[in-house]
């Protein structure tokens, strides 16, 4: 399913996007790091090449000592932890090996960590709130990418679901929450950005704004038809989950219906 999604949306990417997927930025603020068993692109403000090689030594053991956000035992595909690395509060997401065919596909298409890095950079340029990316890493087994890692800043914020499940939101707070979500969705619409998996866990609520995470299925569209289709899918995904919380859903329904429909081209 994952490969089909990338294949389906491939033609909508510009030539520049395809180049970035194959050779992420290096030089200037970024450095490429090569070792016997991995390739990485790293933000220099995070660390330099030699320091990063040291950080990657025994990375899985380091992750076991971190704060588990998503346990690999409960998810075959990913593991997410919070760690202190290089003086930074870092969230590391490991995309696990799922067999030879999957590894071959990821070698050809680019790893999910690489996609996450590319779209994180693009969202930063567009001013859409998302965690600051520090690095991506592709581990190699011979010529094959067999697992990958995405490193970004840890955002100390609760997800939309966590906020709602605490069960103490009054009408005023619900309106503020909905307004943050509306502003995020409006900004994405203005930039013709879609997320691809816009569930409540992938929207974090800071004091000042809502931000999106889990970015490897993000797309920036040139084709209006493809954008409108994926925009509808994003909104349908979000509303499928917000309907568990009728009060918020009713507020979002009014906001989306009155404001976002014009921007999103419905």
C-alpha cells in the first residue's frame, strides 16, 4: 500500500523534488556523512560529521535507554524515542526492516526517513509549523537500504487526541483548539500542501499554534486536481477521528465549511 501511494503521487512531484529525494542538500548548513554501513545528511548546527559518526555508534542501544514514545514491540514498522543527543532534545524515529522486497523498494524509491527530511525542509521554507529536522540516516546492507532513521527536534506538546481525551475542555478552550487547527489547515491550503495521514495524533498543539508531524507522506502540489483529491482525503481522515468528540467536531464543521472550502477549492 505504501509503495502504491508513492507511485500514484510520483508524477505530481516537480523535477526539483525528485532531485532532492536522490541527493539531499549538503554543503553550507548541511553535511553528508558516509560510513561503512550508513549514509546520512546532517544539519551542521546539530553536529559535524565526526561527532555524528560517534553518535550513530550503537544508536539502537542508545534508543533503548531513551523515553519510548512508540514501542517497536507494538509496531512492526517504526520505533520512536526521545533522547538527549549532542546537546539537543531529539526525537528519533526508526523505520524498521520488513523484508527483502520492502528493502529493495525503499532502495529504489528512497527511504521514509529521506522523504521525511525532504518534506520537513520544504515545510520550513513555506512557513508551515513542523519540527525542525536535524538529520536522516539510511543503514545499508550491501547495496540495499534495510532501515532508516529520522532525527528532529523534540516538540514538548500534546497531540490533538491527548488534549481532547483529558476530558476537561470547556467551550472556550475547544474553540481555541479548533481555531489552531483551522489556521494550520488554512495555511496548508494556501500552500497547496497535503499531509497524507492527518489523524489527530499527527497534529500537536503548542501554546501558539498547531503543528504537523510524521511527514513522509506530505506532498506539495502543482496539479490542482491531485491537490483537491488529496485535500479531501486529508479532511476526511481528520473528521473521521474528530467525530469521536462531537463538540469539537461541530466547531470544526462550521469553521471548515465557512472558511476552508473556499481556500481548498471545494
